C-alpha cells in the first residue's frame, strides 16, 4: 500500500507525462493506471473491513416478538415452553398451542447460541479491544517491514478466522474467533488508513454496499463466509502493488525505491533504457537529499540538548561518514526525537487531547448507533443505508468546502463539527 506524500492545495494535475519530459517523484502520484488499480484494491480492503466492523450490527439482531400467551391463555401460562422461533402452551382441549412467534429480519448468533443479551454486548466489547490491539501491532510492524508485507499477512489471517468463525461450537469460541478477526481488521485499517487523504472511497459508501450484502445473506454464518470471500480479492491484488518509493527513500533503501518507481511508471508508459536511467537518477538524488535533511534534523536536535548530554553530540560526529555510504542516522535521530518529545510535552498533550476528543466523539456517535440499531424504527438494512449515506454526504461536503474555499480549513471544519455534536 502506498504511503501518501504531502501535496499542496489546488487542482490536481492532468495525467499527461511524456517519455521525453523530466521525471519527478511527484509524477508517481498522478492519476494513472497504477493509481486507478491501487484505488480498486483499496476499495476491496475497505469493504472487507466494513463487513467486520459492522458484523455485530447484524449478528446481534433481536427478533420481533408477537406474544399473546398471557393474554389468551392465562390459565396455562405455567406450561409455556419456548424455542428460538416460537412459544407454546399445553391446553386440556387442544394440546400444544402456539401463542408466541419470533420473526427475524436477519438470523443472529442468539439463534444458535442460548446466551443473555448482556453477554453479547460484552463479546462485542472484547472484539473491539482486538481492533485496537491489531492497529497498534500492525502500525509498528508496517513502519519496519513495509505496508505490503503486513497487508498480505493480515489479509491471510483475516480470511482464516472469518472462515472458521461460523464453525464455533459455543459463544465463547465465537468471541475468541471474532477477537482475532478484529485484530486483523484493525491491522489492515491502520496500515491502509493514509489512503483516505487521496480518495473518497471511505467506510461510508461501503455501509450501503454491506446493507445489500447482508440482505442477501440473511444469516450471520453466511455473512462471515461472504466477508471471507470478499477478503480474497485484496489478497490476489495486493501482490501487484509496491511499497511507495517515498517511504523506501525515508528508510534509506534507495535501490528498492528506484525499482518501485520504475515499476509504477511502467503502468503508464513504455520505458526506454534512457528513461529508466533518468528515473533511477532522480530517485537516488531524492534519497541523498533525504539523508542530508535527516542528518541536519539530527544535528539540530543535538544542539537543543547538547548542554545536558555532551557525549551525545560526540556520538553524532562518529556517524557523519555514514552519510557518504547512503545510510541514515535513524538510530541517533530517533534518540533525539525522543528527547525533543519531552521538551514539547505540553504542546503534544494538548494536540493529543484534541485528537482523542475528536475521535472519541465521532466514534461514540457513529458506532453507538451502528451497534444499537434495535433502538431505531425500521429495518436494519435501511437504517445502515441511511447511516452510510449521511456520513458520506458530510464527508464529501466537508472535503469540497475545504478544497474550493480558501478561507475554510480543517480547524474551522472541526470546530463546526464538534459544536454541532
């Protein structure tokens, strides 16, 4: 999965890069065949994630109950017996008489597991804990090994547990399987999340698609298997993606970055040997500039703390020659970024608090509604469609306002949204 580079505001460039023009790193971001393919892969991944995030919205459905037992057969209420679909009483005249029916618009897990409602809610909470664990683990692994490898491995794990979940013999086993489902979902969510900046294929429109899929499935077991089938699509398409050259450059892997840049450009033009050499030269030059910038950043951070830790300033000097071999002073730089973190702890705490409040409030409203659809009138399918359409409309409106009106920025949009909430 590509990691987006920062781009200035304004209208996107039209895609027309001839073989005789000078190659730039930003050319990789133009809307060509590779980016279109990347967007398609991203769509499959997001749809798979939405199927798992809203799985319990359908799997925790409550039946519609019509009960006349106590009203029409009060003398025989002590003989009342129920199963997952009906209740009946035993009368002297007619024997067993059905007096209560339960109808389902979607067959939930309570149809297969005899469990209290409180346990189902607890299981949903445990599953979402797995979501957070997966995001933390996958995010750190992706920074080390790259997005592509992590996406592939987490996709395989997700498919395995999605297939296994319907075979759960008990609710406890079901919750364990779903916990691992959400670990892999959270990992994929964290790794491909940066693509949100460059596309309108977010979770919201996939809510609408999921509602249609669930309507056709009708049962939680079938929905789980269909979600696994959908997850196979990104598994077969991710191998044709490359880690972004910009990420590889930041990691000091200039040779791999050159190969990735050449591979991406091949999707949109027939590369001559001269053109390949030009691309490789530009990528290597960008790698050298990144090394210089990173070394300068390390040195600047050392000057901040050198009065307290003079030995660390000397430590940098012993690694200056690493720049000539194309290696970055990542370990030293990390050391001083960590030191600088505490120098700006107050500012960072304020930013963290604002981000946490924003994420919590939006998630509380969105997923609070999604996991409690029983409290709303109408069918679950229509309600999920309305929720997705409303979210998508607001997403597009906010993005359009920020893009078209110079005076409107993210801070203003955030303040308006939080004020409305």
